[in-house]
C-alpha cells in the first residue's frame, strides 16, 4: 500500500509540475488568439467607419455643389432681370449677357 501511495504522490507531483506550465501555455495562446481576433474586428470597424465617413463627405459635397448651382441660377435670373430692366429702360437696348459673366466672376472672387 505504501508503494502505491508513493507512486500516486509522484504522479500527482509530476502532474502539478507539468500541468501548471501547460495550463499557463494554453491560457497565453488563447489570449494571443483573442487579441488577434480583436485586432481583426478593430480593422474591420475602422474600414467600415472610414467608408461611411467618406460616403457622407461625398454626399455633402454633392449637395453643396447642387445648392451652389441653384443659388447661382437664382442670382443669375435676378441679375438678368434687374440689369436688363435698367439697360433697357435707359438705353432702349436689349440686355447683354457679358454683364452677367463679369458680375459672376467678380462675385466668385470675393467668395
């Protein structure tokens, strides 16, 4: 009985001596895999976020250009009517489109 107890103690000690480092190794390797997975998720999230941000910026730029075009057309029509009325009333001539182009260039430089 003493021999069996002795061998069981040796097996237990060997299991503790070999088992603890094995558990540490398994734990560290699982942690490394978890870190790799989290880094991959972070890269994916960054990619998706940048794509969405880029789409938002492009759509805002498109809307801005559309709005500027609308405002320019409205300003053009107002100026044509005002200048046409003034030119027609003073000289009896029709409106000249060059006046509008000069005014538009001047207003774009100030903006």
